[in-house]
C-alpha cells in the first residue's frame, strides 16, 4: 500500500534521513521505533509531504506521491495524527472533528454524521465535550480529539506520531485498544512510538531506526523477543527496578 | 592577525574614516542626508531593542523621535538652554514617555500591542499639533540652534556630522554590548518565551518597561540629532504614524535583532529614494518594490544574509578567539577531558528533615470548572514526591499555582516557612522554586549556554548601566555565571553543545537542557512536569539516575509523570489526584495496590506499561 524507497531528508545542512526504505501492506499495523532524533517524526513528515526528500521515492497505492503537496497527499488518502496533538485550540471539539474531513470529496451529510458517531462511540468523552473549545480539553482528551480528527478524513492509511505521549497509563492502554479497533475496522496504520513494548503488542511488524538509518526490521513477535531490542527499547522497567535496589543499598535511609 | 592587537587598529581606522568622510563628500546636500540617516539609525537602534531584542512590536517610534526633537527644540529656543542640555533632556524625557507607553501595554501582545502603540503615537502627534502654547502648533518651531564646542558652532553639516557619527558609534556599541549581558539576555528571554522567562526568574514587567524606556530614549536622541541639523526646523507632520512605519521597515529590513543591521536598514532606506530620483515619477514604486522583494527573499533581513555568509562566520570566530568567554569554555573543556568533576554533594544535615512545602486547601476554578478543588499536601525536604492522576485531574494546574503562573482561587502555599501564595513567578523563583514544562519551553533561538545563563537571573544582580559599560564587577559576575553554567552542562551531559541553538537539539536533549536551566537557579524545590514524556527506555533510565543525583544534592523534587516505570521507582511518596481532589497518598507499594487508583488511573497492566 505504502512503499518508501531510499528517502533522504535534510534540515538545512543536517541530514536527518540517510536512505530509509519501508513498506506498509494493506490492513497492517506497522510500528516505527527508535530513539529521539533517530528520524521517526521526520519520516512521517516526509511521507505526509510536510518535508520534501532530497532523494528517494514514495509510492502510495501504486502512485508516486514524492513531490505532491501535503494537502494533495491528504486527499489521496493518507491522514496523520501529529506528535503533540496539534488540534485547533480555538475551535470546538465538533469543529475540530469536521475539519478532519476536509480531504474528502463531497461527502454526504449522512456519511459525515455516521463517521462522527463512530468517533464519539470510540471516545465517549469527546461526545460529552462536543461544544468545548480545543484548548479547554486536558492532554488526554486532546489526544483523543487528534486521533478522532485523523479518522474523520476517511483515510486508508493513518500515520500516528507518538499517540501515547503524555497520557495516563489507563489511557495509554485505552488508546492502544482503540488503535487496534480502528485497524480491525479496515484502516491501515503506521505507528511511531516511544513506548515500544505497547506498540509491538498491537503491531504486525516493526522497523527500528537509528540516526537516520533502518537498523532492524522483523515481525512484532520476533522484535519483542529480540535481545538487542530488550536491552535498548523494551527493558526499562527491569533496569529501573535494579537502579532502585542499587540505591536502596547505597542509601538505606531513603 | 591576533584580534587583541587588531581591535584597537580597527577602531583607529574607523575614527580616520569618520574624520575624512566630510571631505570625501563635499556636497552639503548629501551630508545633510547622511546626518538625517544617522538620526533615523539611532531611532532604529532603539526600535531594535524593543522589537528585535525583547520581541514587543512598537509602532510609536516616530512619536518618541518627535518627543526628543520637541523637548530639545523648546528648551533651546524658548528657555535658551544650551543644546547639550537639550540633548540630555531629549534622551530623558523621551525615555519617560517610553515608560508611560510601557506600563499600560504590559498585558498586551501581538496586534493588540501594535494597536495601542499606534494610538499612543497618534495622541502624541495630536498634542504636538494642538498644544500651541507649548509647541507652536502646526507652524512648527523654526531657527533651532546648533550645538557648539567652546566658541565653535557646529552649524554646517560637515561639522555636525562628527557629532552625529560619534553618537551613532557610541549608541551602536552600547546596544551591541547590551545584547550580550544579563539585561540583554533577560530581554531576549522575554522575546523567546515570556512564560518561561518569568518562571526562570526574569521580572518581565520590569524588563519590558525598561526596554520601552530605552527604545524611546534612543528615539528621542535621534530626534535631537534631527532637530539641530538640516533645516533646523521641526513641525508635527514629520512625526506621524507613517514615519513610525518607515522606521519599523528600516529595523526589520536591516535585520530584526541586529544593531548593526538596523543601522544598515536605516541608511539604505533613507538614501535609496534619493539615489532612485533619476527614475522620476516611478521612483517611489521602485523603492517600495525593492522593500517587498527584500522581505520576500530575505525574511530575516539583511543581517541574516550577512550572518550566513561563510566569510562572516569566519570573521566572527576570529573576533571571538581569545575573548574571555571563549577562553573560559576552552579551559573548562580541558578540565572535562581530564576528569569529569563530581557534583558537590550537599551535606544532608540537621535542616534536611521536616516539611519543605505545605499546601492547604488549594483550589483553582476556571469559571464553573473546578480544576483543583481543595487539595492538602506536604512535600518533605530531600524527598522525591510524585503527583499522579488521570489527564485533566489538576496536576499541571497545581504546578502552575506552585510556580506562580496561576493565582489560586483559595488556599495557602508555604515554602520553607515563607508564604508564597499568589506571588509572581519570578519572586517564587527567587524564593527557591524552579520548574520545567510539559511541552518544553526553552529560549529556542538562543544558545544552550545562554539558556543556562538566564537560569541564573534570579541569583545575579547586574543592572542596565553596568550591563553596557561592563566594569570589573560585571565581568566577574558574568565569569562566575558562565562557570556555573558550564559546570551544570557538564553535570547533565550537555558539554560540547554550549553554542548550539537550543532548538537544534533533539527532543530528549531539550528536556535535559530545560532541567539544567531550572537547576542552575539553586532551587530548594524542583517542579518537573512530565520529564519522561517522549523519552525512550534508555533515556528514561538516564533520567532516573539524574533525578537521584539531583536528590543527592539536597534538592527536593515534586514530579508530575505518567511513566509508571519512573514514578514507582524514584518516588519516596506519591500523591494521587482525580477530578481536582486528592484520592490517595502514600509510598509506591501502597499506591500500586490501591483499588481506587487502579480504577481511575493505573489500569490493569501496570507491570508492562
């Protein structure tokens, strides 16, 4: 469905992507993992047309979209839930959602209404705060709104950049459940996440980025079992507990 | 050549150039134009302080220019005051008018501020027109005297040029010096992020008024240069809103934030119409089209173009080699190469127990929304305490009240015996509270080093005048601040990045820089709003070690965080909020098992979240 071939993207004199190739098949959830500054968000921005690659090719449903403008790419059927939510703070929840439908061609009122109901069904809190302005929502509600807005576009492919950022654990679990449900209902998903474990638990496959290059790709199950992955991206919890114990030994009074 | 020896030589060359200039340009018409351009340049230097440094849009600069011109003209023609006295008066009176404009506009930003400054400018012009008893109305004031040195009257444009050029060099020098000082950094901090500037200890009210006053004083000085040269006649229509717009165009075209840039812009825009006059009827159109073209192709102005040229970068490096700051950075780097200094561990002595922060009945209502609804809480000295709860439960609102960004609806906050309820953020910072933000708020366009230097604002004292003249005491304070900043960057692992722009750092490093900026203010209490958000497992682990090291220095931490792998492991004590109310409190082990907390917040997959 999405085919990225050897893209290189620069920020001025700094090369952020040094030849990234990846594929997303129809119906998949693909996780894009890696440390800060590895190039995950840059990859997303390059696919959505916010940044233009210096080299490489991006193909969506067999069509070359490499040099298309962001709004045309959105119209072609790729929606994005950007990092840090980026909702419209001065607009109401329902206006935010309706704006998500901008890329659709002459949608019927009934269709829009049905999709809106679907979003409200996924996120009952949004229904409750339908008339509230974007900035009045809490961080978690804003994230829900950003995802809902992405869904309203009726996109075939949804790119999600760090959807769990700044959410309470119970909400993180909720968001991942929703992602899985959206996928089951037919939307293909490319998911960028720091929370590698959670991402791989719902993903089919994963790619790992390091300093602008792909270093590892495998099925989600194999990545979860991979020793390198455990050490660098998954194992925080175990390590942290050790740190705590070390500290308790060092400072028994605390 | 070594810059140490080259700098005096350059100064001599500049003086010579100024000296011979009037002989090179023999036409008195062109010399008058040059003097006029210098008057504009000085006004633009002022505009650059308020707009370029401090980020406040002012469209009243021509009015201050007029206040300066009229002050001196009235005093010298009516009261027979010497022209030099008029100069001082122009500077001071315009500065006072700047304060007058500064105070009511403090709460305003963006287009609201611009509107107010336009109104202010128009009012001043109307006063000039209508207060005939004082200003002679629209007839203007003719026969304004020239300044004299001894018996020599500087009447013709070539001699006045020396005065003008000398003041321009001096005022440009002052404004460049100011940029790289404690006061200049405070200005730029306000421009970059006013809220962060406040919580970092910068009294934005004070510095904004100061910037407006200084800007107006420069404007007044420009007016003095204008009144006592050229036609020696002034009238109100010169000091119009249009002229303010032209001054703004000069400052922006030259390069917003660059003192030399604004001078270049002023000279260019004063001279260009004269040079273009051969185009007859269409010359103003060409002139306007030129401005539009520059703004489209050089949005950062001429200064930004010059700045990015490789040759000017090399020049700048050469200029700074051997400067005190560069030496200090180098020496510190050497030391790091040899042995990484361990941060001093503060003695955890008698004063280290008991309560540092007491919060009683704290509440914040936004209209009908009770964001925080009567929370009691204590933070014990030397501990790491976590504040957790669902999104929207009021955690950040509490941090905002503790750091002074919100005034509580009711309730009391006592820090170390001092009530700090409802105090301004910079006051609270000076009492020993520092914080970081959920969505990082750095001074993005400033260097890493400057960010951490601004962090010490509340622990330093250099004021406006020493910031410009930089006496030994200022230099000593500056060096001490720089050393502390470098040590701090070392501590958090950001050494080697001193001169990188803050926004060029990757996300995770930006979080660390924000932490360094907070720590360097010597806080008793450090408030962290989701420090692990966006960090991966390895970075979170590094953060955890850093938090323990900070605790070892005797700093108490109050942490808002959703990453339970961090919270459950660093916290000595956890407070849980839901719907603005406290629902649980205790050690990590108790909280993990609390059914109400699990239902509202943790969910069922704590172990592998």
